[in-house]
C-alpha cells in the first residue's frame, strides 16, 4: 500500500528513511505547538483550544500534502502571520479574533481559487524579488520585536518611544539564555535545537519557582471555544480587504518559495527546473489554511524546516504523513504547552528572525532603486507594528521610485495595481 501511495522505490527511499526524515522535520518545527497558542492567546483566544487547533491544522495539512501531492513538505500555522493576526488585526486595528479568523478563512478560499485557475504564477511573478526578500526580513524584525517585548528587554518610553528594559530581570536573562542555547545547538547540527531550548528554559523556570509544574500528559483540551467561531460577515467590509490581501499575499509567496527551496534541496524538480504536481501542493496548502481557520488558528502554511527532513533522506509524501501523525500525538502534551512561559519562546522568535533576514544578502544593494524599497519595508514593519501597512508602503515606494527614476521597464501591471489599491486604502481607510 505504501509503495502504491508514495512510490518509495521509484524515489529511491524506504519506510525507515522516510520515518526518520519525518521525525527530523517534526523536531525542527515542533516549537509552533508552544509558540502559536501563546501568541494567539494575546488576541483573547483560549490557549488550550488554540493548542488543539494548532496540532490538528498541522496534522491535516501534512496528511493532505503527503497523500495528495506526495511531497515531503510539512505544514503548520505560520510564524509572522500569527503575529500579524494578533498584534495588527486584533491589537492595532481593533477587530475581534473571530473576524480575524474569518479573514484567514477567506484568504484560504482565495488561495485555493488562484491555485486551481493558475493565476498564482502571474501574481508571484509580479512581485519583485527584492520586495520578497524585504517582506520576509521585515517579518523577521517584527517577530524579534515581539520577542523582546515579551521578555521585557524592550519597553515603552514616553520620551524615546521605546527603550531598554531591565535586562537583569529573570525573564530577560532566561530569554537571552534560550537564544544562546539555540545558536549553540544549531551550530553543532542538533535538529531539535529550538524545541530543546524551549524545554530547558521552561525547566529552569520551574527550578527557580517562576513556573508551576502542571504535568506532562493529559487528554487534549476542548476545541469548542474556537471551533467554527470565525465571523465571515465582517470580512466583507472594505477595510478588511487589505487584511485578507495581506494574509493571502504573504502565504502565497511564502509557500511558493518553500516549495521551490525544498524541491531543489531534494532534487524533486523536473528536467526543466519545474515542480511537478505543483497544483496539488498549492491545493494542500490552501485546504490547510481553510481547515485551520475553521478549527481556530491563523494561516497554516508550508514550513521551510521541511528542508531538514529532506536533508535526512525524505523524498516522498510519507515524510509529511509521519510529521502529521506526530502532531496528532502532540495533542496529549497540552499541560507542557501550558507551562511554557513567554520568555522561553523569545529565543525562538529571534532565531526565526535570523532565518528570515538572511535573504537580504540577495538584494542588489548597488542598485539604490531596488535597495530603498527593501529598507522601507523592513524598517516600517516593526516600527508601525503592521505587516499589511509595511507591505503596502513597500509597493508604493517601489512603484514611485521606479517611475521617478525612469525605470519603467522594472514595473509590471501587478505592481501598479497593488500600489494603487494600497494608496486608496490609506486615503479612504
């Protein structure tokens, strides 16, 4: 049955090899079961319900990807998009988390339609490469700022807007230790570096009396507080269009980039450098987002950490299926997830920021018309505390700079349309 489903021999792999690859991928991305519930709880959502939704959305996404597309690519609620959900849509814009879930659901539906009618290629190709790197780096800086804020390292100041907090406090010291542990373990090639760092800092919190032991294993909490709670009626408001667009936009090129990167690493591209069954892979991603919103979590997307599993020998969808089954098993460690303090995940957010900012090396810094919009996007994302606004200002600055410098050939209809839509959004709210 496994041979028929996943074509193991054709892909020169085995059950054992795929199982080890799946375990490797899971260990590199399992931090999301601790980070995502904590982040969405800041939006007013029930921590236990989001924990269950996170595990189920990841499991369903992995199973669909593995069984439908037969790729060793794992999915889970995405970092950056969960921050946008909580701190921008709910925190800054003032929408309820139910409305935010509705926006995630609608973005998933749009993604599914775009994937089926093949418009995705046109949209992705319309996005300048420099802006893609800038948006990813900006999200990284955004996550880093959230981590610093959660640990009390960066605090508000009426005089200077922000300033350094008490870096000798226990949360700040533990956050720094967690970050250093991740870097040290990653340097030594430990695949589970992030999850080990979170667990070590949590145990230290218990030892010093800052965290109360609640057990390790139990039946999963109820998902009722978030299940099917999305508000679709409010999503139809004009002011919500930019939110839906931001969810869709980030997920679109994040997924596309992940698919290509993982496929290149695993030698899964065809002789023309294209990814076979790409429509199935994109369909799996969009279905995972739709399902995740219904369960009660932010956008579910393909994880770049899948490269770890591919490097360990994963070549088929069986790797993704193994990851999905491990996420189902993780449902029973909810007490552990509930014990993890905010400062234990600060190092994770900082580490993810490093990964997301690494793409800036590909920006042509010698071309000021390419570099300037990247800097605008990167800096304004954390400083405005909004992914959507920074994306919009990035597109507007890119279009304006190219027009004013006579570089018309660098523009395409997609850039101009997106820039015009964001200008209208800023003017009319």
